[in-house]
C-alpha cells in the first residue's frame, strides 16, 4: 500500500466572522466575538437570542437539484466554502484531475431546513415538491459539491454529529495517504434553524450571553452556523504544483464514550482514547504538543470532562500546553465545528500564534489548564491537536504538524482485514440462512402497504434490550443494537453493557433517523418551541444509533456514522476496512440499518421510484439491519477465530451531472469496480461472482449492467441480484449483499476466485468491495 504525506494547501470558510478563511482566522486570532442577536429567525421561546449567524448569504452560482425558488442553506454554505478552497489552488486542481479528486462532507443536521419544509407541507395536507425530500440526506450536499466542481473520486458523507468536521478531515487524509485520491475537499456545513434551536433549548444548554468556554460563570453554549472546507493534497503533488502547505494532517483518532446520549463520560477517558490514538498514528509524544484547539463548548459537563481527557492523554505535558476554544468567537458550528477549528489550528501552527479564548472571566475549579484568556500569544511548536466531541459519545482528535518542521508520521502497521461475524435482519427473518433460503425460492418478500410494495421486518429485542432501555429508542436504534449484538456473538467477541471492549462501531444509514425527526418536529410545527421534547431530541442526529450500540454493547473503539444513500452499508465496510488496515483498532462491527416508515414511503412514491406492482421497473423497498464483524488478521488468528472471508480492497468513484438524478451511464460503477480490483491485485478474469446492486429500478440496473459488460466482456462471472427478491433496504443494501457474498465464500473451495460487491447511491456515487475466501490456515 502506498503511504503519502497529506498537506493542507488551502481553505474556504463562511462563518459569522464573514466570508473567507482569512476572516475566520483573523477573527479568531483577535478574539473578536461574532455571536450576536439572530436576525434571520423568530427567536421567541428560546433560552437565548444569540448565535454565530451568517448574514447576507448570497445565492451560490452552482446548479444542484432543488425545487424552483428554494435554497437549502446547508448546501449554499458548503458550495461557497468549497469554491473558495478550490479557487486557491487552480494549478493543483488541474494536475490532480477530476477522477482523483473527491470530498468527505461532515454535517450534523444536513438538509434539515428542506426536511422541515417538506414535513410542514404534509402536515397541512399540501403536496410538497418531492425534491425537498431529496435534499434532506447528507449525501445530497456531498453530491451537489461533486456536481458543481467535477469531483469524480470518493464522494462521501460522515455524520458523527459535532465531531463530523474533524472526522471528515481525518477520513479524507486516509484516502489520500492510501492512494485512493490525490486531492480531497474535507470539512462540513450546518445551518441554524428553529428545530435546532428548539432542541438545544429544551436541553437547557444555551447561554443567554456569548459562550465562555472553560471560564467561571459560564452558562452554556452558543450555536453557530457556517461552511468550512480544507483542501487536502498528496504532499508531493502539492510540492510540484503549489500552493505551499499551510500544515500537514499527521494523524487522527476516533473513540466512543459508550456512556450517555448527550453527556460526555465525566472522567474524560473516552475522549482521551481519541487523543492518544491521534498522537500514536502521528508519531508524536505529549511533550511535542504545544497548542490544542479544544472542543470548548462552555457547558458545565463538557468543559471539565475535556480538561480531564487532556490531562489523561498528555500527562504532565498538559501543564505547559496552550489551550483555546474557537467556539468563543463563532459559536458551535455543529458538524462544521471540527473543520473551522482545524483551519484555525493549522493557521496557529503556520503563524506561531495561539488564538485566545474570548469572554473568559477567570479560572474555574474544574478547568485548570492554560486556556489563553482574552489575548492571543506567541507559541512556537511543530505539533498541534484539535478536539471535537459529540452527542452519542463520538470523539475525534486531529494531529497537525507545522509545514517545514520535517516531521513525518510513521508508516502504518498494515495488516489484512478478515470477516469473522455476520448478522442479517430483514423481511426474510433472522439470519443469513433465512435470507439465502428466500433468495433460492425466488419469491419476492415485499408485501403491500398503503398500495405500495414494502417489506417490513419483525424485531425481537430480547434479550438484548429491556423494555425500559428501549423506551426512548426508535426502531432504527433497536434494530442496530440487535444486529450488532448478534454479529459480535457470531464472531465470539464479548459484548454487553458490563463489557469494556476496544472494538469499534462504524454505522451506515441512508434515510437516517426519519422516525425520530418527525416525532420531534411535528409538535414544534403545531405548538412552537415549548413543545420540544428533550428526551427525543438526541435521537434526531444520525450517529445516535451508533452511540447506543456502543453504550449497550460496551464498545469503546473508533466510532463513525456514514450516510452515502443506498451505498451507506458498503461505505461503512470500506471505512471499517481502512480503519483496521491502518491500525486504528483491532476489531470493529460495521452495521447498516434503515427503517421504512410512512414518510420514507411517501418520499419514494412521490419521486416515482417506489414499486407499486411487480415488474413495473421501480424499487420495492424493504427494511433491514445488517452487521459484519471485521478484524485485523493477526488479532483473529491470536484468538483462533473462525474466518469467513477476507476483504482485499475496495473502490469508490462518483459521476454527478448537475440536474440529473443518478449515474445513468454507469460511469462511476465501472470506475469503482476497476479501482476495487486494482486495490486487491486482481484482474476481471479472476472474479468468480459479481453481487449486483440491481433491485428493480430499470434505469439504474441497466447502467450497472453496461458497466459490468464493459469490464468483463464475454467472461462475465456468476451474477447475483438478491435484492430482486429481498427488496431494496436502502442504506443497508451494500452490507446485505456483502454478508451474503461472505457467507457464500465461507463454504466455497479456498481456490475460488474473489467476489465483487457493488453498491450505488442513486445520486452518482458508487462503492465496490472485493473479498476472497479464507486461506486454509484461517479456516477454523
């Protein structure tokens, strides 16, 4: 595997400090507070009137699919920030080429404003434009960026709530480091909304004055909004074509608190694991770190927990560390916070200046570090860290190094990645065998619900969850916990609330927490902010299911939530593969779940995608939850685990044409398949089985067939299309095909050729996974 250094070469930002990355850095360095009375929303009924609001946002000149006359604010913020970053490096962008450039987009709320408008119209018994629904998922913004700027490499979305921006940068850096891309836009965007304000207000988390992180007298957080992207590049390519690096991404760490839906683990141990991993993978010691940009929300629970985490991770070196919070000047940008703070951290390294924590009133007994109060100060260091923590206990830490320091991260301790556990829940029943038997019968399992073809699944949460434990859970979360527990049991790995496991969880979902969003939002539409339910608000973030899996099954390793439409399950497996192969952890479970409720049915039906009768060339939807346990091979061998198959590579590619709703020519699918084969060192003739994404939508199925024909020609491998029987389980679809392929290889002769598993987002992104049989030595 290639191992490239990753340079930050440019940035773009739209925040309350104004347009431009320089405005953000200048405001942060000066301690200029841009948290002001909100003018764009009715602030009646909230615990504050203040936020870091972006004013006078011009309409982006780039086309994306939307209802006529409607602007989705999160997309607009992202487009403006991304355009600035790319405009800073025209020669580099041209040298990289579109097929080697991509995006990892981080967000907490994604197209929440479009979703609110769509739901409000339904509640009024209107007929909303179905394009509103297409703007809700995070991948819609990622693909809008791809279409606007001609990005044809990996185009992905990460949704670890307030850690999303940092997670996106770390993931994008790994894609470059491993040779999957040469240039990546990495960052995030989130927009203020009445729904967001109502949720945080119901938690009594908002301050009535600008936030005072780490300070005595702090009242809580200040919300903000914005779009921020870093342009990451392969270092040698940047050296040849410019611009000069601002800093380098040396490493990053992820971890799960597994503690509470909203509160951090009080002793800081979960966050400390993320910080330690970032330093380990970057090859730096605690004494090397001179500056840390803290999560610093200004809440009573977060600031002390982070202080303890820093002390746990850095030990005595924490006493000489400069720490500050950018949220004190722009507010909490939620999914964009990590990107904004990484930008400030990179500039701090480049300029030798630690920006201040604004509005600081004095020491707090639970926050006893040096928080650079009020005024910036010189700081000369080669290494800086940036922390971001989130709802659901998702923690992320970036390790950046100064350009010109000569520091390079060590080569990763690579290992193969094997499959040791599987679980499948769906309309066919419980287990891989049930799905296999249903496919062999070729009897479609989708039934009729409200005049459309939908396959539902029965869920038995016992003995995994008590009635009390699931009282505040949606079906998305319950299904994810059950499937994850079954897969871990199949792999014979310990799990449970009383377990402290270093294994991680990567969660994928296409539609996301639709049930929870509707349940929280409907009362707001009818009664206003006072109707906000603090018990349901945490369930509205995409990563809440992963957080609950970690909490109830005792998983403390890396955690991330991805959402690339119908390719989400395959993306979760691809990301899990990279995390393991690069040494982030030894084992993790990749779980993909989607639930089909009345709102999902309505969206697909109004878009003309939902099958009404067999053979109508549309999608029969199905619910599903699939979990796959992956391990580093040495770890599996050390515990004499049964190995079902090995992942040998994957490919991710994108082809988005503005105004067109999917990759009609199969361009991205063809490139993803070729990239997967190249990554796994295989030729088309080696492939024994092709597991198709095909599920009945004729235009997408035909595009995939054309791509396969172009790749394999007359030597077409055996083709499997299980979703033509089982239905299309949205984001779980790629994981479903992967699980069936792995189970098939587990009983095959070890000399059988590899299997290729396809997955498509429908919006233009494709992910293909290559897996092979276990060797004779691995079979137990």
